[in-house]
C-alpha cells in the first residue's frame, strides 16, 4: 500500500472537520517522509516504529512540545485505523505527558464588557454582535459557529443544531439574549448582505459564508468564550456530564479540565449546607 495514496484517501473522508483535515495533512505528510527515510511501509508500522518516530520528534532541532507530539501520534493512529483497521493500531502510550493547563476563562463581567464594546452600526455590526453572543450562549467552537445554516436555529424550541468535530451533531439551548441578537441580524442585517441562495446563517460583506478569521478579528482568542460558557454553567450549578453533552466532548475526561471550577462550587454548597462546615 502506497502511504501517500492512503493519506489522501484518509484526508478526503467527510468525517473530518476542515481544520482537522489541514492539521492532519501536515502531520501525516511528515510521517510519510519519515517512513520513506526509514524504508518502512505503512503495513510495517508497529509499536517499535512508532516509538522510534516519537523519539525523533522529541529530540534535536525538532524538539517538539509534548502537545504537538501527541497530536501527531493521534493523526498517525487515525490513519492506521482507517487504512489497516483498528486491530493494527499500536495503542501503547508513547507521547510525553503534557502539563495540564487550566482553561483561561473570562469572568461574567469581562464577557459583558466585551460584548458591550463591539463597535459600529449597520448589517456587519448586527452580524458581529449576534455571532459573538451565539458563541458565548451556546459554547460553540469557531468552526461550528460559521458552519451554521439558517435552518439550524429553532427560535420556537429555543435550540441550535450544531455539527461538531468528527461529524457529531448536538442540540444546545439558545439563550434569550442571543436569540434577540440573532432575530435582529436576520430581520435587519442579513437581507442587506444576502446574495442568491446562500443558506449560511452568518454572511460576509460579499454575501458568502463566513470563515473563522472573522471571529479571530473580533476576538483575539474566541475559544475563551467557550471556556467561559462551560465555567459559568458549572459555577451556576450544572454538572460535568451536562457540560460534556453541551460542549460535544466525546469523553468526560476532556470536560474534566473544568473540575477545579466544580470543586469550588461543591465547597460553596458544602459550606452552606453542612451543619459543621
């Protein structure tokens, strides 16, 4: 099996999000080059080969960070699973342990100041306000927000249909303020930008679907709003399992980065409720 052909077939899979496809493309072509230098085929990749590749990624001038190495190994394992089947994927933990970083979530007051500071008038200003409100209201990734279509917002049911990573879909509640801003955008802003039969919820100045760069121009780090969404829900009493579903995390272990918030909340509940607290 030619490695390059297997990689291209894998990257063409509709199950991959566009951002994942770009990142995996870079990682897997690097892996293919390493296999060629080592004179190995894809079928010959085993635990020993992956260990050797991991060692090369972490030493010398490459000296990649643990998180980058972990991502590259995840890409390789996904390729092997696709091309050779799950039984051929070495599952030995090889990547160096990453230092766990707590999410940097803005406080409620900071989010309100950020939203109030969005400038301007007219269709683009209405769009920007609705977009940022929706990202915070629903805890969306940037790619999820710009991928929304008109039919994905259900005002009567107060929900938004989100297509997440790996083709996973979920319904999330639509907050009152976000619904208000969206209604204003759809009524007064979007018609001024719409061209033809474009179904995207959010449009560019040329009437096309937005890309994630628009959010990055509005917010230096849009993902902080997703952290704020999860953190503020936990502080308000939601449990980690509920947050997992709302964020679209495949595993609870991913959501547990917010457990420090949950621990603070539980302490407050304990202090209020226990007679000897």
